[in-house]
């Protein structure tokens, strides 16, 4: 029988945090202390509950094992008194740090407090009262420099000497990972899970509304226009990421290592065009230049600044034409030796983001009225249709 432990989780009101919380509740018997900020007068537990319901993850049995802890990552000791912080450090057995201000527009200085100082406070908690492991969700972009020079990226690669990220967010994640490396060298058991494009739930088709890649797909469907472009994406469904992360975190012999929780294959943009077409959405192929102009005008008219980073993913037409686009051979090989080893006895595999998976995401959006049903659409294939709760 598993010993009842206490784990500390940040980010439970966010996307990945909701799934990690769910997996902690399902895969362990632990009690989960969740760091939450009050938002619009809504307190911790109702926020966590609402968020889990949004992703069809809530079960009323969970309530007794979730303990909201009021606090803010950007404040020293999360805004707690020394006594409260000390008590927390003494109660907790392990830490899952999924909280961060995910904003691809803000400069580094605006993100430093939650993402960098917040991670420093996590390290402080890890060494307060007794040493405890830290499990941290990072980005593959921390090793982006090596990506440009090396074809194979092993999990043991450490972040380069300087960040190559072109956003304050990427830079803040690089500094945070550097700090965790430093803590690891000084004896703190730190596991780092590097993620790329974490996508919706492959079982239910639920995609978070703010997902950028999904916003591009939705725009293509709504505007009936898709670019003829050669680009590659690494799309990893969140259910795999969270299941794998929690399972790996429970394999003590793997504590203190890095893991690439990514899809082992990159998907071509052309595959996504085919899925849209195959599903029955009428789309015409545009040149990249035409499509890019359409995308920019949509971003402008939407008034949503948060969409701005899409232009980092879809380069400007001049540079695209100059480079001739990406080829599959340009993509790095993302090695997963630790991940495979830690998961060898588990039945946890990254789902393929193929036509069946994409159909599930489309069906979810149709059910919710986000996308219109294509007129030639007959019925949702049984393999695709699942209840979204
Ligand atoms: N999504 C991806 O594709 C992806 C890819 C690579 C890595 N990651 C990493 O995975 C983690 C989770 O990402 P996500 O997509 O789930 O982000 P998200 O949906 O934006 O969630 C962020 C979470 O962090 C919390 N948070 C932000 N600032 C805070 C503060 N000052 N104090 C306390 N909590 C704070 C948020 O709380 P509020 O609800 O109160 O704002 C929310 O719970 C992040 O570390 C991110 O860098 C994500």
C-alpha cells in the first residue's frame, strides 16, 4: 500500500497544471497542496474545481485531497510569513512546479518575478526544513542554441551559455532552468521535463481556447484558406504529457534527470491541411504570402495581442521564400532515452496527432459551437466521438 504523501503543486488553475493535478490524484494517494491566487474575488478551491471541470477532469471524490494554499509566485516566500513558509516546507514531500506567467509578448523584466524569482522560491521551499525533489515543466527552447548546431538532442544536454529565445518568456524559462541546474549541482534533486507544443486532450478533443497552434488551424477553417507551406511542428497531447510526467516522477531511480516529453515525430503542416480537407471543411490553398497577410490582418482585427507570437512560428514571407521552408531532415532528433527508460513498464505512449485525433478536436469545437459543421459532413466517426463530460 502506498504511503500517503503531501505534494505541492503550482499552476493548478492553468492548462497543464490541471492535468498534472488530475494525474497526481489518480496515480497516487497523495494530498495535493495547490498554490493559487485569488482571482476576481474567486478563491482557491472554486478556481481549481472550475478549471478541472473545463477540461472534463473533475471528480467530486478529489475535493478532500486538494488543499488550496493562497500565494503568489512573484512574491518572496509566495507572500507567506516565515513561519507559514517554514511549516509548508516541513509538510511537503515533493514539489511539482507548473506555474509560470506564460506570455509571449511581455519583456523579460515583466516575467522575471513570477518565472525566475518564483522558481527561486521553489528552490527555497525544496531546501526548507528537509530536502525534497522538484519536478519542473520547462521548454525545449532552453536548448534551442544546440538545436541549431546539433542534429541529435539528448535529454542530458544542458541549457546553452546564453538564451537564444526571441521572447522575454523564453528567456525567463532559460534563466529558471539555469537556476534549477545550479540547485541540482548543489544537491537538490531536480527533474526537468522539457515540453514543446502541448496540445489538447487526445481522448476528449478539448483544446484550450488560448492555444496558438489551434488558433491558426481554426482561422484556416473559418477563412477557408490554408497556406501551401513546408513547416514542421512537434505537437504533444496534454494527456500524454501529464500521465508521463507524474508516472516518471514516481520512479525514484529517475529523480534528478531531464526528460523530453515530446512527440517522437514532427508533423508536417501539409498533414494538417489534409486533415482539415479530409474532415470536410472547404479550404483553398493560398500562397504563403497571401495567407500570411490574411493571418496578420486577422490578428490585427481580433485586437488580441496575445496572438502576436504566431508570427514567430510562421516566419515572414521574405525569409520563408529565401529559406525555401523547412524539410523533415532539418528537424532535430529529440532523444528520449530517460523518458523511454522510466516509462518502460507503463502503458503510456504519446498519441499520434493524425486524422482521427484531429477529427476529435474538430468535433469538440463543432459541439461547442466554435466551428460550424461542414455541409458535406455526414456523421462523426464512432472512433472519434467520445463524451466530453
Ligand atoms: N502549454 C505549452 O504548450 C507549454 C509548452 C512548454 C512548456 N510549458 C510550461 O508548462 C507550464 C504550464 O503552462 P500552461 O500552458 O499550463 O500555462 P497556463 O495555462 O497559462 O497556466 C499557468 C499557471 O501558472 C499560474 N501562475 C502564473 N503566474 C502566477 C503567479 N504569479 N503566482 C501563482 N501562480 C501563477 C497561473 O495561475 P492563474 O490562473 O492565477 O493565472 C496558472 O495556474 C509553464 O511552466 C510553461 O512554461 C507549457
